C-alpha cells in the first residue's frame, strides 16, 4: 500500500537539481561572510522580497526569534494573533529567550487581525506599562487553513501600526503560497512589512533553511543575534545551494499543491460526517473535522492504518497539507480510503 503523507509540506525531499547544486556548490566560511553560495542566496532573497538585505538561518523558528530579538528589548510587549505560529509552535522562544510578553488578539478565520483590536492593545506611555514595540503578522496563515493576507490588508494594518511607531514583522514561512494564490509578485505582499521571513524548506522543497529580510541595518544586527543563537554556520553553501534552486525554480509549482488541496477539500466535503468549508482552502492546507462517531486521535490512527498520514490539531480537528510528493491521483486514493473508513464507522 502506498503511504500518502499529508502531515506537512516540510516532508518534501530535495529535487535532483537541488542535489546536483549541493554537490557542486562553491563554499567558504559563512561566519566570515565568505561563502559565495550563501551570499548569492541572501542577495537573491533580498531582491525577490524587495528588501535591502537578507540573512540565511537554519529554521523559520530561528528567523522569527531573530526578528523579535532585533526589533525589541526584554520587558517589551509584542502583539501576535491568538492563532499565530509564533505563539503556538515556537516553544515560547520570544518570551523565554527574548524576554517579551506576547499579547494575543483574535485572528479571524482568514488569518487577519482587526484594526480595532490592534489599536485597543497598543500601550500608551504610562509608568506601569511595558512598551508595545512590535506587531506580528502571518501569511499564509498556518492555523487559519493557509489563509492569505492581501497586499491591501497588509498595507492598511501596517500603516496603522506605523502610526503608533510600531514596526511590523511578517512571518512569511509560506509567503510564496500566498503570492501564487493571489497571482501577485511576492515583493508586493511584503513591501509594507519592516521585516519578513520565509522558509525554503516547506513547499519549495529545499532540505533546510529560512531567510529573514529587511534593511541593511536590521540585517546587520540580526546577524549578531543569529551568531548568539548558534546559527552561524560554516561551509553552509552546500545547503544554501538548494535554497537558490527553491526560490528560482520551485515557486510556480505551488499552484499544483493548491489545486490538489481544493480537490481534497471538495471531496472531503462530500463524505458524510466530515465537516469543512471547501471555500476556505485558498492554498495548500486543508483543515477539517473528523466524524463524531470516534475521537479525533482514533480517526487519525485509523487513517494512518490506511496509509494516509495527517496531523491532529486537537479534538476532532485534522490538518492535511498538500505537497510535491502528493499527486492528483493520490488525492483520489486518499478520498477513496477515507470514504471507506467513514463507511466502516457506520
Ligand atoms: C513552519 C512555520 C514556521 C517555522 O518554521 P520551521 O522552519 O519549522 O522552524 C514559522 N511560521 C509558520 C507560519 C510556519 O508554518
């Protein structure tokens, strides 16, 4: 039985072209700034994002943490969505290592923060208060089903933050999925943000890595934080080489993941007992609720036994993420297997 892995788009192995680029990569000591391949990737990232500079780091978790460390000081308060990856899945690093309070406000189902909510929690100057020093956005929004923030929304919420002197960090781990879904240049999506990070290790299929982009001065300071966190790597051009292929060659194919996700969502919606909103699947993440007949974890276990791997998001909430290793035919197979499983449950 073929295993179909929908747990995450991070499971994607490097392509043949990436492996060749890795073997042939020219390298040097990147802590001395002497790895030509890393330098090329950083220049490429900055150019594609329309920012002055970029920095290569091991993971999205580290680039988000570096953003917090660079924008804030211990004792500050930052505003994040209550469904943000930074809040849920980064081990509380912003607080533990950055010493900041994460003030959460609701994300709506499309991953947005309401301007009124943002305005309500920005602290005025008061001897009792920690200063609010950063607003964080996420595009696409992981827990909000791969929701996409438009350039218009991003522009207006950033403008509001800037009115209060707050810089904005954009967690763009899957920003290329947003750009493909909206058919706009990625630079347009990130232009308003003061800093943005994106992963090459997800749908783009590179084995490792994330880049954080911003002004020259921001990246100069970010580089010191990366060093402090132990993210200064040496001949890391062997990995950056795959990142270059990811950015140059792997973006357009994300549309295929989106088509497959929609197909999966529409199919699941037709299976009695499974509930989801197929109109809320703009990119490659399909969130749904498993049938009430059994518990969520049990359902997922039964799916795994049928060779379909997905993840649990608590209770009966299930997440499936389409990726390069899953074809349209595989989606048909997934739907057939889940259909049979649901029928067995009665
Ligand atoms: C995956 C992800 C990250 C973190 O990336 P890692 O490389 O896994 O540390 C950050 N933000 C979002 C929205 C993500 O989906």
